[in-house]
C-alpha cells in the first residue's frame, strides 16, 4: 500500500474517534441541546479545526506522504492563439507556482483555513433547510441531535465520494472548473432571487415520495427508534424519514460547496479535511444557529456574495482570451493568491455580521 493510503486511513480513523466522542461523551442519550451548550460545542469544534492547522503545516512543510509536491508546473510559454488558459493562469505545459496547490506549510494552512471557513459559511443555509425539515416532521427536540448525528455520518460518506470523484475529474479535465464557476454564479443569483417567505411542501419532495413508495412509513414516533412495527409489519418511523430527507438535502448542498472549495485548492487532502472537519461541527452549529439566526439577518447575503466571489475567481483566467489582457509574452498571469481569497471571504463574512449588529431585525408586532 502507498504512503498516501496510510495518510487517508489515519485521517478517517481520527474522524471516527471524533464522532465517537460526540456520540458517547458530548451528547450521550436523548436530550434537548441548549443554546449555551451548542455555542460551547461549536467553539470547541472550530478550535479543534484551527488547531489541526499545526498538523497540516508539519505535513506539507516536510512534504510528508508526498504532500505539496505538485505545486509547480514547467516554465511559462505563450498561449497559442485561441487556446483556453488553465485555472492557474499559465499553460499546463508550462516552472511557476500553481496558486491552487500548496508549495509548503504556509500555503497549505491558508488553503485549509479558507476551505474550512468557506464550508462553515455555506453550511448556514443548509442549517436553515434542516430546521425546516425537522419542523415539518415534528421531530421532538430531544431526538433532533440523533437525526443530525447520523445525518453527519451520511454526509461524510457521501461528500467523501463526491470529493474523490471531483478531484479525479478536475485532474483529468481542468476546464471543468469553468463550469463549476459558472454554476456557482448561477446559484448565487438564484439564491438572491429566491423568496425566503415561501415554505416548501415536503410531501412533494422526491425523497419523501420515493421512500413512501418503497417502504412502509409509520405515522407515529417510537421513541428514538428508526424502525418500528405497524400491525406486526416492519416499518420506518418519521425519524428515519426525516434523516433520509436531511441526507438528500445535504447532498444537494454539496453540489454548491464542493465546486466552491475546488476554487480554493485542488489538493485532494485539503479539500477532504476542510470539508469533513466542518461537517463534524454541524450538529452543534445547527442548535447554535437556531438560537442566534434572528440576530444575524445578513448572513445569508454574505453567503450569496461568497458564492459569487468564488465563482468569479474560478472564471478569471478566461480574461486571457482578450488580447488586451495579456502581457508582452502573450500570457495572462493575474491570479488571486490563497491569502487574498481568505481575506476576501473573511471580510464578506465579517461585513454580514457587522451589518446585522448595526441593523438588527425588528421584533414581530403583537397581534
């Protein structure tokens, strides 16, 4: 087995240990998670992810397991007439740094942190959809953390598969990143035009309809159980139905977040690590966001701007198709550095928080 296999095996083992800590220590048994506890646990998960930067720095600065060894391409050459530029801003056959691959520990830390923050921001809208799902199915508050825990496991598995496929696709067909960028811009515009007051009818949801058509669904909860019996026949409870819809929703949201993070870095391990560590804290973040969401009314606008920024960043190399955008050698080398991307995303996020604090949402009028 190759050394890189042991790297991924070790990271997956770490994820399993963290999930065990969450299930058997932090949230043992069925109970309602208080806002204060959710905020403390959210702070703990974020602190752990940021501390993981020390591991990232050591691994990439020493090129352990071959990490950071693909950060350079060959010397830049003029682009042939009509040839599309690569996302790095230089031809693929050209020795220059690739801004989407870390060349050492510092670059890797910046890319990991950017990807982690990006995933946290994009998860905010996901949390709101999960809240709608749990409310629609009337999931008791003491069982909500059970749905979220198993939802996180499903999300880790599904996103892991999507990241592996996405990384292979980007490696083989680099121009696919232009499609990712256009898709992110389209998503940002669509979110901006979406009527937030419209409530979805989950009975028309394909996941709900297919599940009801395939298996028997109980009309009542049976404690924290996912399976029960109705007139002696095995059936799933609404708790499991809610879990299925939550996992389907997360998969749909991954169609936005995974292309977005490939706009930050193409390093597969950094993509996987930032995604998974962000997902691990989603359960605590859900309860924390539910408590503070009304106080930060502009967070969704920040998320839309960040999606648009990443989409534009991925499309920037297309500017090389304009003759006036090229330098004297015929190349177009305007690319955003990892630290610039991080500062832009952090600034947009901070702007949304500050705007929310300066212009808080008015309390509803009493009827």
